């Protein structure tokens, strides 16, 4: 029973802050500045989560990690698609590690 209460509490704490803006801002016109800010916020948050991990993902080989991320980003921008981007990133990192760079 304690686990169920814990799970329900964690669900409420996680779900309510995510749902509140949809309920509060429904039907309201936001200023252009606020709309633009809310559009770029997920990209900024994703960058803040990914960049620190990028430098520590392959200990002792930051060049391979950065090159892999760059390859994945380039493929994503030019061709699109998650699978191809991941393959390019992993393949580039593996190749550089194999070559000893």
C-alpha cells in the first residue's frame, strides 16, 4: 500500500506542473516574445542536458565523442531521421576510437 501511495504522489508531482500551463493558458493569446521563448525552450533544455554528457561520454577521448555528435547532427540536419543520425554518430565515434584518435 505504501508503494501505491508513493507512486500516486510521484505521478501527481510530475504530471501537475506539466499540465498546468495547458489548463491555465488555454484560449489565451500570448505576446510574440513569450511564444518565441516557449518555442525555443525545449531545444535549450535538451542542449543543457546533452552538452555536459558529451564531454564525459568517452573518457579520455573527447574528440571521438564530439566528432560523433557532430556527425549525428550533420546527418540529422541534412537527411533527417533518428536511425540514420544515430548510426552516423556511433559509427564516427567507433571509427575514431578504432584509429586511435
